[in-house]
């Protein structure tokens, strides 16, 4: 490629770049908003997972207490 062709090619690329610049900035805003939304979703999901584990632990604890009370007050059967 000759130098004149190369200069013309670079000018063409710069023109394309200038034409796409507003669209690229808009796309970048969309990507940033998507990443923020994804992070917020992950944070909410982590909070829900922690809450569900806490509730499951409480259920197991109460179940163990009930089982202990049942064993304590259960009368032996006579055959």
C-alpha cells in the first residue's frame, strides 16, 4: 500500500470513528447500567440466600426442641 492510500484509509477510519462515537458512548452507558443492575441482583440474591439459611436453621432448632420435649414426656408402653 502506498503512503497516499494509507493516509486516505486512516482518514476514512477516523471519519467512521467520529460517526460511531455517540453510539459507542450510549452503548457504554447501557453496559454500565446492566453491570450495576446485575450487581444489585446478585446482592439481593445473596441476602435472600442468607435469610433462607437462617430460617432453615431456626426450623431445625425448633424441631430439635420439639423432639426433645416429646421424648421427655412420652410414657413407656406396657406390653
